């Protein structure tokens, strides 16, 4: 295995001590990027800007960048062009942002990493932080919101009650194996935002250059 591959392989471990060693010894061309991942409603867009402010990083929300580029809301992109089109735009915009980013937190959509190639790409480009919440919390946070196309049925009608819970479970089952490969896994259920920020800052200290 080439030295560079070994570096990335080692860094994919969940153990923070080896992550620390690997990040400190990283090759100079590796960028200072933190990717925030997690299911819809996990708090990526809320926690991201506060964490960025705390550690002196920039913040970019991938969904906002996609909307800006397309001149349309995510819901409209899904209803007019479908999920496959959205996923290809999502990947293109992600790479464009990451190519220019330095000392930046990039918040991804809940489904961005449900793809082996994309997950490998972000793991080789930065530190991946997973904000993990339970299916009950997800339901509570999302059941009254209409801005998530993945939580609509095939006719575009908003899901609620048992069908919504079933959809959340199906997506979680499919995505959890990808989420679980993050470098840092932060449980956010019932945790105040300030506490999450404090814990993340502690974990990241020593792993990032500020
Ligand atoms: C999606 C999550 C959304 C957005 C799009 C698809 C998903 O982002 O990218 O609606 O597949 O889970 P958030 O996780 O920020 O809601």
C-alpha cells in the first residue's frame, strides 16, 4: 500500500488517538476541511456555523450552495428534475466547494454520503463528523416540516404518522453504515447545542490547525 493510501486508511479509524496522530502527520497537500454529516434534522446547519465561529473556520452549507447555483429550492429541483439529477449536482457542487475550501466546515445533505465513492472522497479530503440522533428525535423534528423532498410519497404528498416513521427507518437503515464510518461520531439526542459545540471543539482541538 502506498504511503499516502496508508495515511488515509489509518485515518479512517474511529479511534481519536490514532486520528490525532494521523492528522498531525498528514501530507502538506491535505486541506483543512471538516465535513458535517448526519440525517435530516440532525442539526448540521444549526451547529455548523456556531462550531465554525468557535474554531475560527468558514462555514458552507452544501444545500444552500446547490440552491444558489440552480436558482431553485431543493424541493423544486427534486420535483422538476428528480433525485438522480439532484445527486449529480450535489456531487459536482461538493467537489467545487471542497477544491476551493480551506479552514472550512462544509455541512452536507443527509443523503450526500450514501454513496461509496462520495464517502471515500470526503474521508480523503477532510475530517468527517457525524451528528447522530435517534429515529424518534428525527420524527419529532421533521414531522411538521414540508421542505424535505425525501419525506414525501411518490405523488409529492408529505408523509406523516406511521408512513413517515417507516420512511425514516428505511433511509436510516440504508445510510447508517455510511454515517458510522465518520472519524468522529457525536450523539446529539437531548444535548443542548452549547454542550455539543463544547464536546466537538475538545475532540477537534489538536486535530485541526486553527
Ligand atoms: C436530503 C437531505 C437534505 C437535502 C435533500 C436530500 C436527504 O439535506 O440535501 O433534501 O437525502 O437526506 P438536510 O440533511 O440538510 O435536510
